[in-house]
């Protein structure tokens, strides 16, 4: 099963790239002895962006399961079971 359709995948990748840039800024700030408050604020933004990307990926998988439930579990490469989706979802909380 693909992670998402092209538009959703584009949005997820944009969010991940933004998080990557924010993380680079956090690393640079820590390396240069940056002030605590801005570093923590930036780190919170990174964490939020990653969480949102993860939830979007799982939401897409759940939507696909609802649209084509027979595809789930046919083989490991084709999809994930509802139990696996639940575990993935809970791993982000």
C-alpha cells in the first residue's frame, strides 16, 4: 500500500521538509549555545510537525482500509491490518 495519493504525499513531504529545516535550526542553536526558550519553542515546532505528518500517514492508511477493506491483510506488502494501524496510531500519542 502506498503512503498516500500524490497530493497528500506532497503535503506530507512539505511538512517533513519543514520539520527537517526546523530541526537543523535547533541543532545549530544548541551547538552555538542558544537561549533555552527559543530552542525549546523550535523543538516543539519540530515535534508538532512530525506528529502531524505521522497522523496524516496513518489517517491515509485508515481511509484506504475503509475504501478497500479486502486489500488489508492480503499480504504484508499490500496493506496493514487494523491492529497494526491501531498500534501505529497509538505510537504517535
